[in-house]
């Protein structure tokens, strides 16, 4: 299987580390738009911003131009920051190999259209034949690079290649569980970013962990109502995913979403906080998700009962 990763930021770097560990005799390709990153990998195999203790092996090949390569690629790993995914796919959609498989690493609700990534990709590639999959990490990227014992969820549209992807990624340190409903990953993977700021908010109020967990449980009920607005049903595996390992890493770990809230709490406006994140080569999705969800549900009669979202917006 010929694999290309688009962009080599934190999780793009981490997944290529896994690809090499599992397949040391294979070659994997990466395209990165940032010249500082490409030069650093080419010169010393290290990332210029993250994980300075780890070097990527030589079989992870940085390519300067990937458009011709796309005709041969079987698996395209989308490690692009969410705000650039759709313009990037628009640029390459006519160069893709037939039945290429996308492996998306991002979860997001678009603030303009209120659509999930998979829906927007489907609209971009409406006349194309492709397979789509999404990987949800229950961790932060540094834990992958540090050889921690970790888990991830994978949803894939065509299960015929489930074993191929699993063989590429699963090892003694990373176990992958097949998820049967994409919304359990893409929807809850987006909404749990709001939970991350909820935890920091109540920590800032000096509430105890037991009290914080009580607030989270209250918000779970609110989330069920939000899901009904988006998909007219709450028939999802809510307890498994939203109570899963991902929420622990995002809400209580050293995540970008918690960091953004810390910047706001320190007195920065959202625009200044976003600039600080950008200067540190980071991006947190919770603010865009929050605004998107607010716009979607604000006219529903029970909106006043969504206490935490109300307090954040107002």
C-alpha cells in the first residue's frame, strides 16, 4: 500500500512514527507546505517545533511536489489543520487515484456551514470514487511519540480494507478499535472539545474533581439534546465514546483546547489568544465548534436549559 501524508504537524509526525515502527522496510511519503518543517526533516530528521527528542527514519520521505505521486497513492492521510482541509482537497480532487482511501485525523464542526468534515469532503468529491475513514486518537500527539500504551477508534466506510489499515497502524503500544458509527467519532470528537474548556473553567473556579465530574455529567444530558438537533436522533453510542479515554486526554491532559481557555482566562481576547496559538504553531478547535453549535441550537425552545453553553456565549 502506497501512503502519502499531507502535512507534518504534531499528529502527522506521530502517525508517521507509527507507520515506520510497524513497517520498517517500507517507504512512506509526506508533503509539508511549511518550508521550515521540510528543511528540518531533510537536514536532521527532527521536527522544528515538536518532539525534539525523536528523529524520523530515512524511509519517511519528504516530497517537494506530490501531485504526480497522487496517481499512485492508495492511502492519503489527512493531517492538515482543519481550516485548510477543504481548500487543499479542492486543489487535488482531479488528480486522485480511483478508489483512493482517505484517513482523516481531524474532528470539527465547520462554523460557516455547520457541517462535519466527512459531509464537506463528500460534497467536494461528489463525482469521485473513494473510500473514507477517520481515526480518533484517545491521546495527545506527544504520547504517541513517547511510546505510551494507547488506544484509538477507527471508522471506515468500506470495511474491505479494515485489516490493511489496522496492520499499518496497530502495534503493542497502539490498539485500534473499529467504530461502527462515524458520528460517534466526528460528532462527539468535536463536542468533547467544548468539554475541555468546561473542565478548565471549573478548575479556575477552584471546584474539586468530584464537582467538575458532576458538571460534565450534566453537560452529557445537554449534549444529547444538541445531537437531536443535528441528526434528529440520540441513537448513538454516547456513553462509550463521550465517556471514553479521549475525554480524559482532552479535558485533563495538556491539550491545546485547555491551553486556549487558559489564554482567555489570563485576560487575552479571543483574537489575541488565537494569534498566540498561531505563533506557537498550534490550533484549538473548540472556539469554532462552540460558535457553530450555538448558531445551530440558539432558536430552539430548550436552549435556555443548555446552561454551560449559555454562560460561555454570554
